[in-house]
């Protein structure tokens, strides 16, 4: 009976330990069998522990709302004042919709007459009605939130769509968006104070930074898992960050943006340490994710041009050094050849300035005097220099 109690206590203690510290329960017979099979089992174990290929999913262009496409202008409300006739269109379900000009009221009967006329004109080919279905059938320009939305769709080996992340990254992105929704006062019909939702978004970003800091130096976390957290934050930052930008703590926002830059630079260093910072890396979207962080710095925070977004230059420099290309002209607003040319010119100018400053400092540095030093040499500009204090000469 005492043995049973001791065994139960040992089992309970083992259960309370973290999974990585629990004692393995292996049978001696199995261990002997593994050790006497001539290494076949060890080879099989090695093949099992080899990481499986990463599974990727696509997502729609995260900066579509910034595009200046003519199709988007057709749906805008900016020209409602100039609209003199009803505007007809079809939604994703194929239903006919129309919008009347401002300051215009019609009866139900008049509306039914207009719709019937639009249907007849459409059938006769006299009225060009923009159909969302035609846009949905296009693989070049999918419509997010419709049947052709690529968000979360599995990626095939032959897929050439430029926007993709791993499934784990997408799941983490959805978690961040859900946490933001929980902190949105408008989502629940509440009003607490103006910056409540903005501080909620800020808390989500801070928690993402803390989570990355917890795992970045852990050896038992794979580089792919660490990179998934980086990808999730990059996608999350492509949403509307206006509430976060307009909170009453501007200096705190600048510090957070600076920390976001530190995160992406640290992640690139992590990939370099694991020999993954290269064009043929198993992490296939390094250039894309770096471009999304740059989009956040130059797009959402276009008014910020100080040190808080100074990390854009080191990011571009690190990618160029590794031979990783940014997705130029793939739909991202600020990632263009002009931007890259200007950024690389700024990098060269700063490096040249740093070299000139270093050379001038070396030239201005006084040469060491051998055996001729005296206390008066420590006086420069009426201030005593204490770096070469000799008490034997000063105190007699």
C-alpha cells in the first residue's frame, strides 16, 4: 500500500511538470530493441523528425483600398452630387441594385418602373451595367469578400499569386483581428471615450510584440513558427489603423512603430542565423512580408518621416545583401522601382557620410606622446581631461 501511494505521488508530480520536463515513460524492452537493430530505427526516427513542407494559403491584396483603379471610382460616392440618373449594378449574387441621386425621392412604383426598364435595356444590350460577377471570374483581380476572394484559400504548387503566407500565419492573423474586434467599442454599440478603440488596437500590437519577444530566443521554437508571428503582425497592420494613429499619445505610437521595425530586423537576423535568408530559402515570402512592413511605415504612417520609420533603409539593405527581391509592381502602392532607387541612393549617401565622419574623427584624434606627457596636456578648452590622469605627477 505505501508503494502504491508513492507511485501515485510520483505520477502526480510528473503530470504537474511542463511537457518538455516530464520524464519519458519508455519500456526497457523497446530500448533494447532500438539499440540492437543496426541503426535502422535511428534512421527512421530522423526521417520522422524532419520538418514537413510548409503549407501556404493565399490572401487578397492588402492595399486594395489604396488603389486608384477606375473600377473602384465607379463605386465611389464622391460623384453623387453630379449623378442625375439612377446608377445600376449587380452584386455578387447577381441581384440588380441601384442608387438614386442625392436629394431625390421616388415612390415605390417609380422605382419598380426604373428597375423594369433597366432589366429590359440590359437584355437589349442598350445599357451597360457593371457586374460584379465578371470581376469575380477574373484571376488577375479577385474581389475580397466575394466568391473569388483568395483569403485563406490553399495555395497550389503552380499558383503564381504574389500574396501568400503559411496556414499558421493566417491563423495567427485571424486571432489578432478577433482580439481587435473584442476591443472595438463601435462593434458593440458602445461609447466609452474617443480613443478607447485606438488603445485597444495598440494593446493588440503590444501583445504581438511581447509574444514575439518571448519566443525569439527559444531553441525549442522553430524558425518557421517564429516567422509566422512576424507574418501575422504584418498582415494585421495592413488593416485600418486610423483609430490607433489618432490616440492622444503620439509619442507612444512613435515608440511602437520603432519597435515594429526592430521586430522585422530581428526576424531577418534570425533567418540569417538559420541560413534561411536567401532566395532559395524554404521561407518563400521573406520579400513579401518585408514589403508589407514597409507599406505600413510609408503608407499608414505617411506623415511620420523621423527615426521611428528609419528602419526602412536597413530592411532594404538587408534584403539586397541577401539577394531577396521585393515584390515590385505587384499591387503594393509604395513598393516601386522609384522607391527602391531612392532608398538605395539614401543608403549609399548615409554610408558615405558615416565613412567621412569616421575618417574626420580619426584625423582629429591627437597623437599619443611618448614620454613627454605633463599635467598641462590634460587641459583642452579650459576643461580637464581625466582619461590619462597620472597621480605620481599630479600629487607630489
